[in-house]
C-alpha cells in the first residue's frame, strides 16, 4: 500500500500506518504518476482537501481527469473517489460524475465513498469495502 503527501512532515505518519510514503502533489499529477507502478486500486481521498475555491475545483476536475487518463495504461484495476467532505458539494459531485464517466468508458471498476469521515472506524470500514468491491469487480 502506498500513500502520497505533499508535505514531507507527514511521511512518518504514513509509514507508521504501514504504507509506503510517496512525496507527491495532486496539483502536479506527474509527481504522483510514479506511485501508480504495480498498484491495483487508486484511492483519491481528497473530499476534505483544503485550498482556494479555484485550486479545489481544479483538483476535482482537470487534475482528476489527468490522473484518470494516466491510470488507463497502468496495472490499476479499480478506482475509489471520496465524494463527500468539506469541499463544496457541487465540486465533489462534478468530480464523482467525472470518475463515473471515465471509469465506465474505460471499463475500470470504481466506487464513490459517501460516508462521513467523522465516523472514524465506520468510514474506514466503508473505504476498505469499496476497495474490496472494485477489486472483485475487476475479476
């Protein structure tokens, strides 16, 4: 399992959780692309990302589309998108529709996470079930 962060200070937290930490910036998809090597499922968990309206809109539209386009020619067999959070609801809805459209066209199984992160263990269980579901759908 890999986890990306744009903040070097967060690398120890990711590693402590048992994941391989990759320094990358979702605003620069090229910095995340190397993390896709030998990955079965990509989880975009940016429903509560912070930034300006313009930056968040780009993150959940043009940047997301670029990432999805790169995923097509990789080992990725599933895609999970966090479709709720503190980001403006319409921005997340448009991101979810983009995921749905591109994944269906490319026949990549996908799931939309719609649970509240504040629910802790329940959210984590839902995320794990989403990953398992897209893997099962790729067989």
